[in-house]
C-alpha cells in the first residue's frame, strides 16, 4: 500500500458542499457516540511563523489523521495526512485549503440544521473572504435562502463578494453599508472575519436568532460581543474542550464574568439528544466552531473513496 498525494484542484473537482455537510453531520454523531476521537489544535511559534497541528481518529471509518498548517505574513499552507488504522500506513497526503473551507462551512450548516429556528430564508454574513464564501454556500445548500446581506469594512470587497455569490448561488446577495443591516430581523447571522473585536452590536439580534461564530480561533480574538453572549439562552460548541482553549468569543466573556462553561454544550450531545441546543423558538443561540481535525479526517477519507474511481488523479509517493 502506497501513499498518494493530491493537489488542491483535485480536491475541488471531487468534493461538493452537499456531500461535505453529510460527512460532517455523521462525524459529529460518531464523536458523540464514541466512534471517533478528536485532539484540539496546538501551536508552535517562531518569529513571524506559527505551525498549527490537530489530530483525530475515526474508528467508524478505519482511518486516523492530522491536519497541519503554517501561517506567515505572506499566507498559509494546509495539509491533511490520512492513515489506515489497521496497517498504520499513511495512505494519503492532501493539500487542504479547499478541504478546510468545505468542512468549516459544513460545520456551521450542520449546527444550523439542529439549532436554527425554521424556516431560514435570509441570512446575514460578516466577512467577504474565502471562509465567508464557503459559509454562504453551505447555508444556501442547507436552506432555501432567498436573500443574504453581507457586511465587510471594505466596500469594494463586499460589493465584489455580493456580485460573485449572487451569480454562483442564484440568490439575492446584497452588500450593506451598516452592520445592523446584516443583523436586524434575521434568523441567522454568520461571522467569518479576521477581526479581533466584535463586528456587531448584540442588542440588534432578533428573538430566536442563531449566531454562527466562525472566525475567531485565538483566545485574544472575539467577533461577538458580551451583549450577544449575555442575551443567548444557549451556548453550543463544536467541541467544548477546543473552545475552552481558543474560542476568544467565549474565553474573554468568561474572564469578564458573562459566561459559565458549565452551561455550554457540544453539538454532538445536542444531536444525540443528551443536551438542549435551543430552549424555545424565541431563544437566541450562539454556535461557536473553532474547527475539528475529525472533520478533516472524515472528509479526507470521503475524498479518497470518491477519488478511487478516478485513478488518473493523484500521484504515488515513494513510501
């Protein structure tokens, strides 16, 4: 058994959002039932450089693996390694920028599947970059969206994002000049930015709204303010352990006395019926995702399954 290497464009050609959402849904279920194990991200630093690493095993798939990526001032490089758990052999090395975008967006869509007040036909999006594009695509895949309102501090970027995504998703994507227009009266609000500071006023949230907070995965960053945390009846994490280590939205709120971790629940427990993710239709719910290696491993394994019928893609590595 050899290890096979796959490039970004091959991942993009093989995987789609609908498939990814179902893979991530099942991985959450397995995490809740003991069929998988996830190790939160750790970081090693050097001047101008950070190496990020996270690991998981998916017993239910017979695979395990890691995601490693480096960040510098000029960008990031992502890779996922997949192992066969019977032989211990590394079976794939995958360039994983696209894979990471897909699984991050799918986590929000799965969260919204179980936590959002239905129907969801409108969404507010903060951010106009790569991850925001994935988030909106995932929500349009999961729900019959009619309109999306996008806010970014950069007017040119939000205008370009709206034009691009309107064409791609065949729905009305409106760039807005005031953050409140991406929050007020909306059932679903997504934050997918690099901001270190809250991007909207929590007083603006409608009763029953779900906030999917995606961007902040350092404990000194926050995209949602303490008002949002205080107004939320339910705090849900993709992983409580991971969020306690790096979800600045919650970590900083705890330090300020606005969050009690004993009241936070994991999405996998909500899906298993062991925890409540939404108290009632009027509850404001915050779903915080920092990204789980299990999703990378599960999606990487699915990619290998689908790529198996396309022997022309990928190249063998000499080990």
